[in-house]
C-alpha cells in the first residue's frame, strides 16, 4: 500500500496567500474598480458642417458621464442643490486625438485621479469599442456652497464613493 503524505496548512497561511493574491489582483485591476463607463451616441446635433463632433461637445459628453456617475451612486443633483451644494468645473484640459463622427457609438471612461477636501480631478477619455481614444481630458471640479459661491468640503458620503467606497 502506497502512503500518501498529508500536508497541513494553517488557516493563517491560507489567509496570508489569499490576501497577497487579492492585493495583486487589486493592483493589476485597480482602474476597473474606480472607473465609471458611460455610452455616448453621436447625434447630428453634436456635429459641425463637416460631420465631425464640434470641439465643445466633448465637454458635454464628459459632463453627462460625470452626472450619470453621481446618479449611479444614488446622488441626486437636485438634492445637492437643495442642500446649497454644487459641483463646478474650475479647469479643463482637453487633448483631441481623433475626430468622432455622426452616428458613432462611443464610451466615456471616467475616473477620479485626485481627491481633495473641496475638489476632485477627473481623468476622462472618449473611446471606441477597440479602445481607440478620440479625446481625453483632465477636469478639475470644485465643490461650492452655491449661496456664497465659495469652496465647501465635499460631503463625506460622496467623497467616500469617489474614493472607492472606503
């Protein structure tokens, strides 16, 4: 009869290695956890006489994606306004990489790259299904008290959502 050697692995060893594997998975895939994607269809109204998206409309696409991200987190902008809170764009830097055209179906990827007490910076990209970038932007958004038009701390529940729910 052949003897089978039994190995004993402690629960602590298993937990340690699961933690390492989980950490590596998070490091490799961290963007997918903190990135929001929103589909955009290019309508005739979005284009200029040449049939390509007019440059200022990329800002509209990015604004819609940020709004939908808030909505997906259960944050109502109407409720924010009732609480005297508004998010305003303070700075936007866009890089136009390729012209988007009428009737294209594209995707806006949005992620928070910096979170401060009263502002956050988004990295946003408009891409097609192959991952080709049409436009990318760094957009600094400030949280303000609307009645005073002065900076205000981002509400904790929203800051936590933008920080990955932690």
